[in-house]
């Protein structure tokens, strides 16, 4: 269901198209990570629900960064492509609900992130386990 909703969103399809080019270029992935972190810092996370979403975005950022650096490659291509597309959508200023609209401008971004993290939950869990192992070493 989540994947069909994503396919119906023309802005997400545009983000997905861009993601295909970005995911093949580690330098562009690093730029995407930096832009995503910068945008994340601009959002007020006082609401605990939004704070949990920010945590999900941070996980995606770490996954994309690890993939770009070659330290984590145990993820299917379609998964990394969707995660990159999620970050591209997140940083796009003009999407379904433009981000310059106070509060509601980020709702579609967070919805996309929720759908992606739900659809690729196992890949995210695998990454988090890998990350824990790395910290132990």
C-alpha cells in the first residue's frame, strides 16, 4: 500500500528519478546528506511525534552516508534508492505542500518519511544492528 501511495505522488516520482542519479555518485550522496542535516536543523521539534520523525530522518541520513562511504552495502538497491528519494523529497522546497507554509508545509515530507521507513523497516533494523556492532568494535 505504501509503495502505491508513493508512486501516485508526482513530486515523489520526481524525487525518485533524481535519486537514481544521486545514488550512483557518492559525492552527490554526501551533498544530499549535508542538505538534509541542514534542513533538519531548521525545524522545531518540540512536539514528541515530530521528534520521532526527526529520529527516522536521522537514521536515513546515517544509512545514506554509510552507503556513500562504502562502509555499509548490505542493503538492496531498491531500498537505498527509496531512502535517497525520501531525502530528496525532504529537501525539495516545492512539493505537495510547499515547505514555506508554516507547520503544514512539512506534513507531506513527514508522511513520505513514515511511508518509506515503514516499507523498508527490515532494512532499517538491519542497519541499526550493524551500527551497534560497529560501535562495539
